[in-house]
C-alpha cells in the first residue's frame, strides 16, 4: 500500500485578482516572474494530514492552484495514518492550543506511535523528492517527517497553523514533544508572532497570516435569491423563492446544491434573523457555549441560532467530532422547548466539498451575525470568510482573530471567550442596529481585501523560499 495520497491541484490564473488589488497588481506581476525563475525545475511539496475539512485544506486548495497558475510546480500529498496516530496528534493539537484535550500522556508510547507513522510516510516521500525541491510540512501531524527527509538534502519548512497567545504548561508539553522533530526544519512559519515557540532561532522564523480565496465556491459572490435557494435545498431555511441553488465550481463549470444537511431542529422559518457559527465540531470552537449564550444570555425573541459543521465522519484527522456533536445535541435538549424551537444543529454534506463550500457561503451571507466563539484560535478562517461577505462578526479576541478584526470598526471582539453575557449583548446590539451592522460589514470586507487575500500570502511565501533556496 502506498502510504501517501496525492491530492489533485487545479490551476487558477492570478489575473483574477487584478481588479481586487488595484494599483498593487504590478507587484503581483513582478512576483510571478520571480517565481517562475526561482522554481524552474523544482517542485514545492506540501504535506498535511487530510484532504477534507478544516482551514489547512481550505488554504492549500486555493493557494497551490494559484501558484500553479503562476508557473510553480506544486504538489500536495496527504499522509496515511491510523486512529491511534490521530488520537496522539489531536492531543498535541489541543495542547498547542493550551487545552488538555483528552488528558492523555505524551510519553514514550506516544512517540513510538507518532514516529512509526511519520517515518513510513517520510520514506515514501523521500523516494520522489529531489535535493533542489522544497517541502512544506504542515502542522504537528507531519513534523516528524523532517528528520528522514533531511537526508535527501531537500529544504524543509515547518508550517504551524496553531498556537496560543499566552503559552501554558499544556502548550509547552506539546512543544517539548515536537521540538526534536522540528529541529530538522530549515524554516518555521507561524500565523502570528505570539505563536512562536521559545527557543526557536529568530532568523529562521517567518510570520505569514492565512488568507481567503475570494473566487472559490466558499467565498464567491452569490445574490440573495441564490442564497435563499441554496439554504432551502440544504434544508436549512424554509423558503420557496424562485432562485436556483447554483454556484460556480473551481474549474469554472456550473455547480448546483442538491444534497441536504442533517439538521437537528429542522429548517429555520423564512424572515427570522439568523445568528450562525460555522466550524468543525471541536470543543475549542465552543459550540456548546454559543448555544448556551444564545438560549440563556441574550434577548432575541425572533432570532434563530444555526450551528453548522461538517458531517462528523468526514474529517479524517479529527476523531472527536461525533462526541462533540453529541454533547451539543444533549445540551440543546436540556434547554427546553423554547430554546429548541429556535436553535438548529446542521451537519453539512461533505460528499462534494464544493457543494459543501457553497452551503457555507450561503450561511455566512444570510446570517445577520456570524459568531466565532473559539476558546483558542490559530487564525480563524471562518471569521475572514464572513468578513469578506460583509457580514458582521462577533468573535473571541483570541489568536489570529485579533489580527483580522479591528475592534468596533470591522467587527466585535470579546476579550474573554467564556463571557456569555458579553457575547449575548454584542449580538443583540448588532441585530437591533442594522445601520451599524452594515457599516461594520463594509469595513470588514475592506479589511480582508487589504490584508488577507491570496496574493499577499503567496508573495510572502515567495520571499521565504527565495531566501531559503539562495
Ligand atoms: N468549513 C467547511 N465546511 C463546514 C465547516 C467548516 O468548509 O461544514 C470550513 C470553514 O469554512 C473554514 C474551515 O473549514 O474554511 C475552518 O477553518 P478555521 O481556520 O476557521 O478553523 P480550523 O478548522 O482550521 O480550526
């Protein structure tokens, strides 16, 4: 059995960004020329642990396609790993976010499980890379591959998408576990300065915040009748308008939403203001806290809450999804009939990831307010996605969310993610004041256009790789 799975990468023209970036287009053209020179004959490999679900997949799907469109030979491979490995790496992931996760150890046995899988995958990759190539290892799941890959002479970048503003003992324990592996990387990329581990050599550290793809099915413009039609077909909202549930696929061909979500609580009545959080079913996203906040800490008699996430069996590297969804479902039942009538839990179909993305797009556009109540957050792509759609966001002032939202201008930050009253009051305020909500929405879109589009992201990677190679 081949351990690694290669994920197909599309090719998108960067020219799409010309109208969005305005006078900065000249810089993008210069960068494209440089990229073609630097990468001639080289392959840039990206290795991660899943081809479906979560922010890393979202980023790789679009960034690698744009880089390919600009003439760079990128490849994307996904490691093969079993449930034991993912239990260990989920623990590391939670620890890196400062949470104990399942509370289990990170000792000798866990190292054995981790190293065996990493070595098996690294051996396979080492047989196809050349010394002039570059390998990006994404997140804790792949860090352990660096040592064996190093022997091939290839340059290695470890890209860590997770982190914590104020590290605690859990985070340090995960660093200690990973450190011997990451030492074999030539450069480290973090989403923000605060996430950089103690003891890493500063000149090897790069800070590169993520970005959104303005043209993907997740973020492309959809007009209101289309949004309504998508939500109707997906079983999320009662509306029998005359729009068609259509979107444009990544390759430019037409797409249509046909599948329904599994919705606890049924469809939301047309006309009701919607408060939504879209996230993997993960305790660090605190869906239970959002539910409690909506039901017990806000006065929104007409509004409905939609908690949406991927179908729980679809995300290979996230073994806790089903458990978390069960917890949220039980909490919803315990809140009584009044709350149950106005709260909806949706597992979105993942069979066709572009269809899934179009449904997420419609939710983020339709919502009166998008919430992201993360206890810890690496970046929080869902925040940028909603902001790009001019939807006002109320989010925890944690991690990369703080870099996206300018407090009170392009969204509302709540300092303490556990402060349910503060979340409730902020959501109520935006629903009661549509003029302010709209102003925040306009500023939010501009903030993303200015700082968080793929062209900025790719140019930063180009600078990094240029330095590494030369
Ligand atoms: N997402 C999705 N379908 C879902 C739920 C989430 O495509 O049903 C996407 C979401 O739109 C975002 C990504 O998963 O692009 C989550 O990224 P984020 O940075 O918010 O969190 P992560 O999952 O990486 O912790």
